[in-house]
DNA sequence: CGAGATTACTTTACGCGATAAGGAGACGTG
DNA sequence: CACGTCTCCTTATCGCGTAAAGTAATCTCG
C-alpha cells in the first residue's frame, strides 16, 4: 500500500520539481486562481493533519475553496502531487553537517528522525522509484559529505547510506504509526495492551514454557525505570533509534 | 497507508489466532460451506498474487466461489482477516537457529528477507500494534535465542531486535517495491531511469557542481562489475542487505 | 412430523475515493 | 466583436468496505 512516486510523465513532473521558468505569459483564458505552490502547501497541510490516508483531492480542494477537479489543471494526477509534496517537505532539512564524521552522521539521522515525526506521511512514499527532486538530493549529498571522513569505498558508502536510511525510516515509522494508531482507535498503548494481555494468558496458558526468552526479556524490562510521560511504543522506538544508531556507527568504525 | 493490525475485538480475534477449540456442535442452520482456514489461505493467495492493494473482500470471495459478504460470517472484518493472514504466513519461518550467535542471527535475517520477498504484503502491516499471534512470537523467540550468545543486557537486546527488524524490513521493502513498481508500470528500472536521466541534466545543468559527492558515488559505481540478470534496484537492495547486516553485527560484537 | 429458532449466504444500497467527459464562462488576440 | 484557449464546474463511472434486510437451509423440541 505504499504510495508510488515518479510514475507520471517526467517531461511534465521534472520541470515542476526543479522549478524551471514558467514560460507562461500572455495566455488567453481566465486568470488562474491558484498555482502549484499553493496546492502543494495545502496538500502538505492536509497530510500533516490527517495523514496520507486523509489526503484526497477533495480534501485539498476544500482547503483551497475549489473542487477536486480544479486541481487537475495544475498537477497531472494525485501521484504527481505527492511527488511535489515529498520534495518540498525535504527542503526543511539541513544541507550541511560539520565536524567529525560520527557527530555529523548522528546529527543527520536525528534531523531525519524529527522530520519523519513531523511529516509521517513521507514514510508512505516508496523509495523504489525515487522522486529525483533537488531537496531529496540535498539530503543525500549532506549524508555523503558527512561520510567522507570515514574513507570507505563507494561500494561501502552506498550500503551504509541504504542501511542508515532503512533504519531511520523503520524506527520513525514505528513511532509515527503508534501515534497514529492511538489517534485512530482512541486506545492508548496501555489501554490496548491491558485489553489483550489477560486474553493472551487465557488462550496460551503455556506461554512461559513456549517462549522463555520473551519472558526473560519482559522480566528484564520490569526492573527498568518507566517514563510515564511518553507512550510505551514511542518510547521503545526512540530507544531503538538511539541504541541502534550507536551500534550501527560502531560497525562503521570497525570497517575503517 | 500502512494496514493496521490488532484493531478489532480481541475476545474474538485472539482465539482464532491461537486456534482455541471450536466448541461448536449441534447448531441449527445450514452447514457452513467454508471455514476460517480456507478463507485465510485464499486471502494469502490473493495478496501474494495481487499485492495488498489487490486484496479485497470481493476478490477473496471470488476465489472461493462466494460473495464478499459471505466472508463476514467467519471473520469480523477485513482487518481481522489481515491479522490471521499475517500470523499464518509467519508459520513458514524456522523457529530455531543453531550454532554461534552471529551465524544464527545471519540465518534468521536471511530467512526473513526471503520470506518478505515471497509475501511482500506482510511489509504493509504495521508493527505498531502487533498481532500477538503464536507464529510472530515464534519468530521473535528464535531471534532471542540466537542473541543469547551475545551476553547483552535485556535493554540492549531489545534495541538490537528492533534495529535488525527495521533494517531487514526496509531492505526487503526496497526490493519488493521495486519489483512491484516494475510490474505495475511496465517499466523496468533501466527504462525508468533512461526516461528521466536526460531530463535531469536538462533541468539541472549545474548538477555536477551542486552534488559533487553524489557524482563521486556514481563514478565509483561505474568501475564495478554489473549483474545484468537482476534489476538495478533489487541488486542494490540485496547488496545493502548483505553489507549492512555485516556492519550491524560488527557493531553488536563491539558491544559485547 | 411440523413449527420455530438459528444460521449461512445473497442482494441491494451507501458513502467515499480517483478521475474521464463535457459544458459554461472568462479572457487575450485577430 | 468574435474566435480560440484556458479555468473550473457538474456529472458520471468504477471499485472499495460493509450495513441492512431478505431467503433458504438445518437443527431442536413438541
């Protein structure tokens, strides 16, 4: 159910992404009431507020005081709009990270984590066919500059980039979806768990013998301090992000 | 657009997941023509063939020679069906990996990678609210047993599990979505790229100055042997998986 | 054996999604 | 002023999940 990017006619989408000069003057016909920028902004606002599932052409139109069909004068179709949203959003990210490679890569990952939590809908856009917009390239360029200091080969750098991206996306997605699930169902992580855990022992009375390692893990957790202010899964995702990033960068160090 | 699991009434879904005894005998009414198992199998077949986007109640019904509404006698709603599909599919995976921890964890990751490529729709099911079925627990238990040998603390093990999961999912998703994009659009990775790359230099003539690191990476790649038999992105994803896993486990070693 | 309860499954219908098709009106240029 | 062009609207189609209500099959009980 991922949303696919870069599917449409590139002769139309690429100039929009790279803001090629409009070359539009002296047209007949009524003055356009809108422009692509305004539409993309409105679409991002809808997606931030309602998630990708709530992003419909009608919803964007409504926010702009026009019908869904009016938007088709400016963008070829919904997927082209998502391409533009995706690249525009990435403009928020920093394009340079100074200092030693490990600090720079960590800062890059932290910024990306925060970005994904601000715009969780970005995580639903598939990476398989990249958008090829300027800001996505900026983000990659920034990471590559930070990785320069490792002295790794191009081959290794490519794998590190992929691994870091998958990791940050996955961890952020866990956090974002947990938030989304709570909002959509009205059940907090705790509510959800308390509704299920008694049933689990009822339906699987041999749980402890069947899954000793899982029980060991749970027992270990019992001795840890609990952060009451953050929902369970978000806390878990954040911890995975921090520790996992550090482990991953240890692995990179070991390769140098 | 992730599909959410474990949303429905747990009093109904948990017994189905854990196959509690039916306690159904001597009912009035017509004989059931179907059963949950048959429905779940058909649904998995549909999702394997058409992807999660092609999984509709009508499609499953059609495969079984009944209407979509007939299925609602057996499963509460579509999301309950997805829960059952998710857990049933995981039954394919091994439940034990012997040998030293690194080999065992690598085998676990390899099996999971292959599993995700066989059933890419599994990747669209959110992890934020786990299904809590027996086979998902089996998979986790197997990984934990493999990680036993590292001697890490529960806290660290939890982060390693999360990191590994995010990583394998991300890499497999890249590969699966690339395949899916090619099938859906009829454009191979190469076709797709050849349609876009000339436009990129047209629309961004200063690409080389603006993105020197990206260009360096591309230049490095030019000197590498090319595997013609595998589409570009799938090859890239596989390489990221192999090298990334090795880096990640180096990082785990460093913690021990 | 017939009546009534219960269950399986069907048909129909609703609201919402993307977007094709075609029409109405606004505007620049001849 | 009229024509061609462009914007934006209305309408319509198809597919989705599933609510509602109807029909028919099969049990238990008298």
